[in-house]
């Protein structure tokens, strides 16, 4: 009922375009601003947020920070680890990277249209780009932009990275990319998988990239965007994103760890088995759908640790990915 009411409010409503350009390179402040904008987007509005982070690894909502990046080295070199609200995999940000976020209510949220903004921006910079797989954009077969998505009730965002002059050595140094993921992409290293747009057009600057992005935003949405500033206090949100509990989570004692890669993402399940029952379960995954991890944990906790009982815990009401993981665990008993 709530979605139908929202859709009725949106019908026939002209869309106002707003854009925000961050004046900080602190990842915790930027993620806090992104969350604030998302949950304060008006029914008649689409917001484009452009932001940058200095020397930072950002992991997906359901990833294990210690596994995805070299935390100790990053901290030694005054870098930061952060966790976002969306799913997907870990990414490295430096000042050679531009981040974007589209914030819109559900009735105005259009991933295809939003992706076209980026493709149009590349056209304006005389670069040919293509969509690939679940959430990547490629130039000459190499990734320059990765995307992830978030939605809660009627609030949505689509965000991602644009590599224009990222230090590839730092990408390889800080990120722990699994061999199975590289094999699935047909490459030998993370450095060989990615490309900077400046390698294609060395005249591109951060300013020219932002200008192209804004022009493409207005062209695709057929409107004029107004620059706005966020004056609201976001201290509590900043504190949340900085907190150890949010970034690293709570450790779960485990007796069994199972990892595999599915077509929809890489997943690790940790089980604490005692007296023949699974008394604790933690699921880590780079799946785009952030609900998968909790669904797996809820499904397996309390189940007897036998092939049959685990296999029988599958349910038609679960998303197919959840049942994929349950079958995997049953096969490893």
C-alpha cells in the first residue's frame, strides 16, 4: 500500500534536479552525507552527489574487512577502511577517483537512466564505454567504473566509482582480490583488470570530468540542475561510519569456514557448531543484494549439522541465492 501511495504522489510530477559537490575527502563524512541525502530526498527530486576520498578502502555492507584488504598496511600508511550501506565488493579510492551517487525515491529511481548519465559523460569526453556484467562499466575491455545499490522502503541510491587517474599500484597493494574472482574475469591481477580514463584521454582533469558528469545528468533528465549545500548536522552519522563496530563488526567464534564463488558473487560462511547443531552462523558476501547475508545466517542458525537437515532448510520463499549457499554448506558437511 505504501509503495502505491508513493507512486501516486509521483505520477505527473516534474522532476527537480539537484547536485551536491563534497568539499571534504574524508570517507566517513562523505558516507554520512550520502546517507543523509538519501533519506532526505524529496518525492519530486533526483540528487547527484559527487565526492572523493583520500587513500581509502571501502568495503560492501556484508564483507569482512580483514579479508578484503590489507588493514595493517593501510593504517600504517595513514589510510582508512570504511563500510558502506550497499552490497558489492571492496574498492580503493584515492584522489584520482571520482565517486558519484544518485539519490531518488523509489518511483523516480531508474538504474538504466542513471547508468546512461555516466555513458553520456564519457561520450562528452570522447571515450567509448560499455556496460558489463552485473555492475561494471568498461573501456577497451577493462573496468573503470563499478556500481552498487541501496534501497530501504521508498529511499534508494545508486553509487559507484569513476577511475580517471587512480594509482594502480596502490589498488594492488591494499586490496586482497581472490584468485577465483580474477579467474572469473579472465585476468591475472587486479592491475591488469582496471583502466583509468586518463590513459585514453590524457587531457581529462577532475574539473572536466565533473563538468561532463553534470552536463550528462541534465541532458539525460532533460532539466537544469541546481547546486545545493547540506547544512544539516551529520555528526551522529559520521560517528556511526567511524565506529569499530560498523567497520569491522563483531567476531563470531567458528569451527567451520566454507568459501565459494557463485555467478552472483563470492561468499564465505562461518559456522559455530556445538553438539551437532549450528549455534552461530556468519555470512560474508560481495553480492549486490544486501539481504542475502542475514537470510543465510537466519536460515542456518539452530539447524542440526547434518547434510539432510541443512539441505532441508531450503525454502521456496527464499531468494535463489540463499538456497545456493544452503546447498553449498550441505555439500561440505
